[in-house]
C-alpha cells in the first residue's frame, strides 16, 4: 500500500472508531479535514504528522479498553502491533536518558510526550524529574 493510502486508511480506523463510540467529535472532524487536504496534495510529511499524533492520542486519550480495541483494529487491518511500537518508543527514551543528553528536536518531542503521558502518575515522579532536567538542559544549550 502506498504511504499516502496507508496514512489515510489508518486515520479512518481511528475516525470510524471514535465516530461509532463517541459520535461526532470536533477534534476528529477538524483533523479529518486537514488529512483530506494533505491527502489530495500527497503531502506525506503532514500525513505522517497526523498519524504520529494519532499514536499520542492512542497512548493518552483513550481508556484501556478503547486502546485495546483500537490496537486490535490496527493489527487486523494493517498487521500493526501497537504494543511493540510502544516498546520501541520506550527503548528510544531509555537510550536518550542513559546518554544524558537530547541531541535533536525529535528526541526533545519524544521526551516531552513521555512527560505529558506520565506526569500525573505519582509513582513516576522520579522519571518526570529526570526527563524535565534533560528537556531544560536542551533548551538552555540551544
């Protein structure tokens, strides 16, 4: 499947699921309009960005049972193993932490997403503190 088709179809798995379970959601409707324009223009960068955001939504915005159902649908349709993808993301984060330095904006965004994901979990306070230090150091040394 061509990348543009894949990104479009992957978005529609999310869109259809949210529409079915929650009805019309403004954020999804707005994202759908942006995706359709990007698809028409074959703007692969924007399509990738939208799908990257979907991964963040999957981690942060859905209840565990919803995550499980969406993960099942993605595996069924595309063969994606979202748990494996999340493990790879955690491995990347751990490498950055072990190195003790953020090297680029992508790494910065990855750590920032992780902080946003775990900051309200009191059992993760030490990890949040360590990640925030790396984020602050990156800003300081820009």
